[in-house]
C-alpha cells in the first residue's frame, strides 16, 4: 500500500490526489506520512499537518519520511518546522532537513526563482560539507540537464556545471561523472 501511494506521488498526476487523500486518515502512521509526501509531490498541501506531526514520531523511518514530505509540500508552516528541526542537536536527520530546506527555497511558489539562479545555488551546494546535500544538488542538476521543460541554455549550463565538477577527484566528482553518463553526455 505504501509503495503504491508513493508511486502515485512520483508520477505526479494532480488528478490522483483524490485517490491519495483518504490515506491521510489511515490507521498506520507510515501510510499517513507517505500519503502526505505523495500529495506534496502532486502540488497538494493537504498533508501538511500529517507531515508536521510525523516529524515528532518515535518511528525513525516515519520521522525521516515526514521531513522529506515537508520539503515537497512547502509553504510557511513547513519551512518553520524544518527551521525548528535544524536547531535541534539530533544530527541523524540533518541531511534530510537541509535537503528539504533547500528544495523549498528553490521551489518557492511565491517567488519563482529563475532557473539560472537555481543552477547557481545548486552549484554552491556541490561544495557543501554535508555530502548527502551535495549529492542531492548533483541529482537536481541532472534533472535540469535532462528535462525538455527547461530551455536549451539552462540544460547546457546544468551539464556544464556537472562537467566542471567531474574533474575533481572527490565523491561528488564521481557522482557528477555518473550523472553525466546517465544523461549520455560525451566529452
């Protein structure tokens, strides 16, 4: 059930939200939080309170999934909760909290950040000490570089950034190389 709900979210059809919303009231906390994240991926914020509650769960997987869900849901309340969590000393979730924070900043509906500015911000994250956050930045650059929903110059800039990074003898350089291979970029 959980996988099917998550898949609906990743497919991203907004019309599937009606099929997911009832799972926000499921008896199983993990299902509720997965539904919240799936709705967030669809651009629906109905799961916000479920995700916020999930951040305080005793179930560590639920807590992680709730933090990730907030990044997809976005909005002021989600940002406030992530900022609150970032101030706590528990470092197990810092990578997920930082990714959610940056995802919300880059995808903020209230101020559409130009794609070239997003690429610049992602480029800055490639050197972040938090390697999971840097890895996420590589993945996001790969998405920009491969998607026809972006202009050619934007795709080219994302690919150029990955090419520059692959020259480094670091884990992020290797991840950049792998991302370029997935994009079938030669050179």
